[in-house]
C-alpha cells in the first residue's frame, strides 16, 4: 500500500478544531468563574457601603440603633454584619462608623466562598451659620 501525497495528514484538521474548541471552552469557563468572583466582591463592597451609610445616618439621633440599622441593610443585600464600630465625636452629634460585612457566594467549579468587605462612613458636624441674615435659616 502506497500513500499518495497528503494522505498522511488526513483527519488532522479535525484534531486541531477539537483542540481549539476545548481551549476556548476552558478559557470561557475560567473567565466566567473570575467574573462571578469579582461580582461577589462588588456586591459585598456595595453592601458594606450601604450598611455604613445607614449606621452613620443614625449618629446624633439614635446612636443605639446605628449597628442594628447596619445589620438590617447588610442582610437585605445578602450579607451578614461582622463588626460595627461607632466612634462619636465629643459633640455627640457627629462621628464615624466602620463596618465589616461578609457575603457567601457559590462559584461554579470552585464551590462556596466567603467574601468580606469593609466600609467607613461619617456624619459631619453641621456648619455654623456665618452671616446674621442666615441665622433665620439655621
């Protein structure tokens, strides 16, 4: 049996096509898992930001409700409040809040993961009235 020119390569294109398809599938899977991990981190950061803002909004009005408000907002965003530190200024009407939030995410092929984020928000003291005519509006 003698081979004609080019017969020894018969079917090799199919192997290359299958190999490229497998490579593309692996790359797409890795990109999808990475994207979902970044999305989970962004959701945790957004939940922490909103929780810190909710707690800072309570400073000066109802200081005891600051951390429960942060926990409620973190829960509504799919997370869990890990810590809440309220630091009041000497005037008692301003201060800052630092929160840490945990979010559980399920990633394909990797399994469940825990993502943590922290955020800080503050309530600044109100600005004093600078002109006598503005005193009525203050």
